[in-house]
C-alpha cells in the first residue's frame, strides 16, 4: 500500500493496487495510523458486500468491463482477509448504440423516461432482458419495436384465454424452460420455449380445445412470471394488461362493443358495406378486430393493453 500514489507509481509488483488513498481537499476522509484518508474503490465494494451480505455470498454481478481491475482486486483483498466472498460471478454485456457502449461521455445515453413515452415498462423490460446476459444488446428503434410486438403476442394470447375460457392462474413452467435457464441463464432459449407454448396455445384455442389452451396459458404466466413480465402481474396489470383494466379501458370497451354489435347485425343481414365500414373505422382508430368462433374480439394496436370478446 503506497499512500497518496497514483496507479503504477512505485509498485513492488505489477499486481499491486491501492487499498487506501491519502486525504485530498474536498474529499471525505477518516483518521488512520497512516494519516487521514479514504478507502480505495475496490475496498469500498468489499466492505459494503461484507457489511450487507456477510463474509461469503452467492452471486456477484457487474459489467464485463469491471472484471479487471475492479472485480479481481475485490476478490484478492477479500480472500486475503479470509473471507470467502462471492461464490459465482456473472459479468454482463453492454447495451450498445452504433457499436459503442452507452456512456455519458459519448453522449449516446438513452433516457428511460423518454423511452417509456414510446413503449410500456414491461415491454422495455422484455426487450432489455431478451438477450443473453453475456451478449451485447445493440439498441435500435426497430429492435425495440420487434420486442414490443413479440411481447404483445404473448399478452394477447393470455388475454384471449382469459376472455374465452376463464381466469388464467399461474401454472407450472415446462422442463425445457427450466433447462434453458439452468444453462447459464439462457434466456433466448427460454424465450423460444415461451413463444412455442404461445403458438401451441393459440392453435388449441382456435380448435376449441379450451383445456389445452388454458394449460398453455397457465404455463405462459409461469414463464413470464420468472422473467418478470407476467401480463397479469400487479405492476403491469395496473395499466390495463391484467384482469382489472381500469375505468378508461372499460369505457372504451363499452363504445367498441356497441360498434361491434352493429357490425355483427350488418353481417347477419349480409350488409357487407356497413360491416366493412365499421371495421375500417375501428382500424383507423388503431383498433384491430379479429373474428373468432366465440365472436369478434378487439385489441388496441397502439398499446396492446387489452382485448375483449363479444358473443
């Protein structure tokens, strides 16, 4: 330990690093036998981890850029003090833009509040969690919208089952989903299982196999719950994704149902012009209509938050 020296000065060994820094004007400091000073960056983290998690804990995370020198030094000093420290290390890739890591110094940082004016929180969460944690995630508007569309397909399926079959409870996730996550948190492979279950459930629903569709929806809720994006979970259902859609969606539903009933009467009377006019009017307002054996359903294309079936 060399008080007050910058990195690389007077090291006895290239692997030496600073444990304690000498006092500098304007910085917090504490008295020690070596004079007033403060802990080095690495020591701060070891001290916090030990204080809150104990001498040994399960998982230490961080960006891949922190492996050297920060995490190596954390481990060295903690093990040197006799602590077991972290048993497992997970180093994540970066969210990049234009091939570069997002950073304030480069001016390529996205503001989450600004992104959330375009997509819902659960959609952004799905997007950011869709890549393997050790992979780079290159941000683009098109990639974000692709993820939004993928999430809305999941949400729409669970919602359709809830409307046609009855309340969807959380079930058991498939073994393949668990195996994917057990393999170094393989989220992309787990998402493939999730979307495969959605496809299977939609086929069952359209075939009138309600028990099979309900089982798939229950599994989908279980898998999305593990990933933190269950459409019916509390944080997300508050904006209309769950069973309690709120007064705004309920009012909209009432208006759309009236239009759909008009369209149903027109179709029964073979007045195709009126039926098409209603459908086109709803489409222009961002409302997609799907005809099902149980009657027409509507969905908001603009936010994917809700759908309703009409017998």
